[in-house]
C-alpha cells in the first residue's frame, strides 16, 4: 500500500477533476442548450411550492364496479333470451339484485351468470332466494384488491399529468391505503394542477334512448346526464358503453376547420377503431353522445360510417381547456375521483431562509472540522482536509449527475457526512501515532498504521451503508433524502480517505523521506 502507480495516481486525480466539472452546473448557467447541464434540484422545503394530499374515492370505485356488472348482467341475460325484473344495485350492501321473469328460468339464469368471464364473476358470490330473487354480492377481498390497484394506477396517471405540465422534479408518493401526497417545488399557484388532478377524465361513448322523456322516471339501463355547456339540459344516456375512452391511443388540441373553434382530436387503437366503426355503421341517423365524467360533452347525430378510429370533440373549448383535456385523455382516466383533503403553499421566502440557514450550518461545520484536523494532526490533518473538500465536491457531483432533489434533511445529511468523513483519517492517524510511540521507523509506522485501521474503516462504513440503504428503501419523504445523501457520502468518503488522502501522504513521504513523522 506504500506504492502508487502512475495509472492509479492519474485515476484518482481524474475522478476528482470529473467531480469538479459535474459540480459547475450548480454555480453557472449552461453555455449552450445542446450541452447536458445537470443540476441538483431544491426540494419543497428549500425552494417553496405546493403540497397536496389527495384521497381516492373508494365508494365511487365500488359504485362504478357495481354499475359495470349490472350492465354486463343485462347484456348476458338479453343475449340468452332470459328475462328479469327490477334490477338494481346497493352501494351500501355492495350487492346487485334482480327478480326472475319466471321460476322455470332459474337454472338457466344461474348457468348464464356463472358462464360470465372469470375475471368478472370471481369477484362476486351468487345467491338465489325462494322469491325468485337473485343477488350478487361483491366480496371484501375483491374490493380491497381493486382499491390497492386503483391507488397504484392513480399514482402513475397523476405522474403523467404533472410531467406533461412541465413541473420540475415533482414528488408523488403513496400514504396509507387510499391517499396520495404530491409535492410540487417551485409551483406557487397550483390551481391548474389541482383541476388536472381532480378531474377523473373518464370518457365513454353512448347511444341515446330517444323514447325516454322524463328525467324523474328513467327506464332501466338509462341515466339522464347534464350537458357540459348547459347543466340544466339533460339527455337520456344508455348505460351501456359502446366505446371506452381507455382505448384511445392519442389526443391533441387543435382547431375545428368548419367552425374555427378549439377542439380535441383523438385516435383509437385497433379494437377501439373497430368498435367505433361498428357502432357508427349500425346507428346512422341516431345521436351518439360523448360523455366525460358523467357530463355530456356533445351528442352529434351519426351521418355515416367513421372508419379509421379517429374523431373530434368540440364543445366551446378555450385553448387552455382543449390542451388540458387532451393531456388528461392521453394520460388516461383515473379509476376513481381524487379529492384534495389538505393543501399547503410554501412561499419562496421561507425556502430562502431555509437555504441560508442550511448553508451557514454547512459552512460552519465544515470550517470547524478543518480547524480541528489542522490543530490535532498538522500536515496529515491538512491532507485529511483536502480529502474532505474533495468529498464534498464528489457528493455534489453525484447528486447533480442524477439530478437529485436536495431537501433540508438532505443538507443535514451532508453536514453529518462531513463529520463522519474525518473519522477514517482520525483512525489512521491515531494508529500511526501508536506505531511511532512503539518505536517503529516512519515507513513501518505508516504501513502498520494504515493496515491496522483499514479493517475498522471498512467494517464501520459498510454497516453504516447498509443501514442507510434500508432507511432509504423503507423510509418516506424527508427520511429518504437524509438517507440518500449519507449513503452517497459513505461511498465518497471511502474513496477520498483510502485513495486521495492516503495518496497525498505517500507522495509526501516519497518526496521528503522524513526521519520523523509530523504526528
């Protein structure tokens, strides 16, 4: 260990130089847009911004599931020429009930229900009462699984919508069983974001029941829904979904060539295009409603077959509304509505105060460590200080390379890392002192001191590394930021201590060949 080859020497110097280059983007603007300019992003507590806590409406999720199954039951029984009466669902009991047309059809109805797709029917238990009533009950396990899937799907959709707005480095995490935390650094006016996230954006295409005229007494399988432009006007929409908006592959804002209004152009995938073509082919002359979150956007009359799976939505949009609707359709519909139950806005001035306090504590702590090492260990302390400065540069470089988000706990982690970083140098220096007291020559004292301290340094840093990795994996929010900076700091500490500072000591000894060590 008392010999450094030129290649090893060059590698250590090159690593430190690259780290210095990676730090530069944090202190100067990019000279050209073509040059990748990676920086450390400031978190919500440092930069200011908005904090949103949202809760998914699991009751609406269950209600939608019951409504979908009710429609499936109707279609199944009609296709088998089996009658039914008084079909209705209960959100409270999570059941769907209907009465048989005739007792003689009981076995045929049960057989038809059990023949439905397993993915549908496995979520329910079927029971038949003596009064010819059939009841399907949604299982608790199915509800729990759907809720878990819905929250995971909602996180991905929320992420897509926020990314499309250009928000820099948002934090989107799950909290509990039905909540999502969204942190948006630098976003002081979250009204648009709140509207984007609070809109389910579930788009479906339905036919109208032109025979239904009384909104107070809609026929089975029909729901009167308000128009988006005029909520007082309601149209009789058939519950059966002819084409689902989940089959969209693209949506973009544009202009209607005929009216000059802003519109949203959409495109279906292969299955959606086929279904769209079939429904327009078989229903020429009938109104076809486009429904968005239980509101009718428009209900044009089908003039002819629409092949290719493309279409256009108009409805008095502004350019912002058309852009946001296209964005929501591209990112997909939320499985259930999200309600904002807590909102906080952190001003930039508070963030500046936190940055100032964090920077002062970092500078003061760094200075105290440097003075301590110089006073207690002289020349070897100076080499430790050089390694400490390189350690800070490499930590910042790695954070910049991955464009990490630095929070106030992260800054605390950096300060703690600087204090921990000199521990390895102290161990080496104290071991060298012991060997000098024992009468060893300078060369032997250096070699023995380093060798005996090495195992302790490796063991302590590896255990600290593993504990902070676990803290990062299982922690949330600020805890993860704290664990991340210390984990990176441990890696850079090992490098700067075992490579850089020890290299400086070896080079000094090779040049001066002292008879006594300055310890």
